[in-house]
């Protein structure tokens, strides 16, 4: 029943629009073992109910040691950045997450609104007088990067180098020879940054984390650098796609743009719908079964890696009426774009706020915004981890 599916993750047609393939998987083999571009065999989970259950099943472990035994382990190279909260189970997960969760509460994040607005205004001011732009390069990328760097306390002048490494690292095996040097450069950078901050201190999250480590010894050196790594990567690679994919969806059918311009009360629901319909993160990170686990009628053996296809779960017609239709005012939008369970995205309030500020500013400043090219010809980033455009050429 499942043999008919031609699954080639590197096929440009799949990169451009993976939804038809995932729809077929949901129909013909919703829990299915495939070979990923990294060469690893993993179970892909594509239906909403199965996905939600898998994401909160404690028998599916995040621990790198468990993943290692399944052949996907980290090399020695990545050890200093692999002990972060998204790579461990409780009780380590609980401890690591608690250390930073106070900085990411909805209230604390809301306090950053004026500063996020300032950064947004600065980026859009730079486009004054221009007739066209690449909205990814000029806006969607630098906005979240500047925000997370400021929150952590990473100097603005380092942000470009960081963006380059982070891009290579999230493409993983697809980056080929460039991967190892990027990881090494990133590790060196983080350790220099921590050393500098240890000496001079500051009023930022980085300094706060260093103090926690020095006072209570509840954070090992590796846990500290891994935490910084995770926060920077998560802040660099995700929200850009929420802004980019959202603008792409609005402009490919400009009635949506006009509707949102006319009724801003729709914006929060519209952002949730962008997250559901074309979410920034295509697949979850790996989990590994610590014992046989039955999902959707299939038994996953102990030691097998599992990946949840968030993009697919969010298009499941059994959960979302007219799932392949973008509805700016969709009610009950319990999408899985930020994951589910104990690893639910820590940065969700920040990402939502950034998106609100970004879309508001774009709608205000560029009422005539339109795409400069055919929406179906735009280049999507390769790989199955993230779903986002390389470039978004627009007329201002
Ligand atoms: C975890 C999505 C922005 C920090 C996750 C997960 C998803 C996700 C799906 C869970 C992965 C899994 O279970 O395998 C997103 C999306 C974002 C976004 C769609 C933007 C629209 C951010 C931002 C930060 C952040 C801005 C901030 C610094 C984290 C952290 C985790 C996480 C720390 C790990 C949480 C844990 O393991 O307990 N994110 N993220 N994310 N995200 Fe985000």
C-alpha cells in the first residue's frame, strides 16, 4: 500500500511544495520508515493525532545518548553544544528550561515590544526611497537576529558571521564540507563571548546564565555553551520564516493583504494561520524510542529514531476543516507549529510578538507592497528541518 510513494527529499518539486507528498503519506502510510537526506532511517509521523501523541510521549526520548545508540549520535565535534534542553529528557530538561524560562514569559517578552518596534522601524527606514527589495535579506532575517542578539547580549558587529555559521549548521548533512568548520567556528565564538562576558558582565541573559553557573554550579560548562547555542540558532532560523512565509501567503493573493490592512483585529488569528498553513519548522527534531511504542497501529522498535512532520500534521483534514485552505480568521487553531509537550517552543511568545510588530509595520508603511516575481517560482531552502524562502523579492 505504501510502495507507490516516490520520496525524494532533494527533488526540487518537493522542496518547492512538499504538501502533496505529505498528504499522500497521511493517506497511505501515516507512520512510515524512510531514509532521510542525512542517510538516517527514521519513522516519519504525518497525522495530527499521532503527532501530538508522539510529541508528548515520554518513551520517545530526546537524550543524545539514546540517539547515539541509534546511529545518529553527535560526533565529539559537537559535544560542547549538544547539552541543551532540546537534547535531554527530565530531570535535566526541567532544570535547564527553568533557568531561562523567566526571561521568556509572555509578560517579560511584552516588555520588549518598544525595542522590537524600534529595531523594526530602523530596518524599514533603510528601505525609504527604494522601489524594490529582498524582504528576507532586508527585513525578515535581521529583525529576529537583532532581537535575540540583544536579549542575550551578542554584539551587533558579530551578527553577520553568526548568521553564516548558523545557516550552514541547520542545513546539517546537506552542507557537506562546510559543516565541520562552521561548528568549530561557532563553538570558538561562543567560548570567546562567554569569556569576555565573564570578565566584563552586563545586563543581559548571557551574564545571568554565567552567574547561575558560578553561584550554584547547576549548569555545567557544556550546558552553558549549549544553551547559548540553542537560543541563538532558534532565534536565527525560525521567525524569519514566519515573517517570510506570511508575507508570501498574503501577497500571492492580495485580497488577503487588503483584508488585513482593513481589519487589524484579524492579525493575531492570521499569524496563527500562517504558523499552521506554512509553518517555519517543517519537522520536529529527533526522538528515539526507549522501548517498543505503538503509534497509529505501527510498532516502533526500541532504538528507532522518530521524526514528527509538523507541516503535515497541521494540514491534516481530520483535525482542521478545509485544511488546505488559508483562512485568516480560522477558529480553534490548535496547530503544532511550536511543537507540543515538554519541549513546546520556549520562544513562542517572542516569535508571536516579533511577527505582530513586523506585519503591523509592513502593512502601515508599504500599503502597495507586492511580489516582484511569480510566487511559485521563488526558491525555498533545502532540507526538511525548516520551511522558508531564500529570497522574497518585492516591490515597495
Ligand atoms: C523548541 C518552533 C522561535 C527557542 C521548538 C520546537 C519547535 C519550535 C517546533 C520543538 C521542537 C521539538 O520538539 O523537536 C519554533 C517556531 C518559531 C520559534 C515555529 C518561530 C516562529 C523560537 C525563538 C526562540 C526559540 C525566537 C528563542 C530564543 C526554542 C527553544 C526550544 C524550542 C529554547 C526548546 C524547548 C525545550 O526543549 O524545552 N521551537 N520556534 N524558538 N524553541 Fe522555538
